[in-house]
């Protein structure tokens, strides 16, 4: 049984793994990142929504105009909170998560 106020260990681990597997993110989660992942679980944010937000924000970063200055590395899972909130208000069409995964995979290979 998890302590009161703690998020599901599997959910937290899944969120942190998704986060750390993205380009321009840290090698290890900070305690703040772990706490935020737990809070997302406590708020019942579905894991597919979190993954969609992480991928969408990452793709937005990767596909921005090349003549703009480079963005700094992402230092916190909190960077993705505005996109999570955006997707809570406006859900993505069915199948879009698969599209995001495929698009990021293609960009990463090229």
C-alpha cells in the first residue's frame, strides 16, 4: 500500500520514464519532478494525456523555425504543465498519440 498522498509507483515511474526519454531533458529526475509526477497521479491525469502533452510539446520545440535562437534544455517536468492543461481543455483526436509517437521517432532518426 502506498502512503497517503503518494502517487502510484507505476504511474510515477511511467511519467518519469516518458519525460527522461525525450530530447533535451535531464538524465535523472529531480525530487521536484518526482513530486510533480505523483501530483499528476493524485489529480487523476490519465497517463495517455501526459504522454501526449510531453510528445506534443517536444515536437513543437523540435519543429520550430530554424532561424529562431535555440531553446535552452528542459530542466523540469513542470515545463510540460501548460500543455497538459491545454489537452485537458481540448482533447486530441483518436489515434493522435500514435501519430505523435511516430513523428517523434522519425525526427529522432533523421
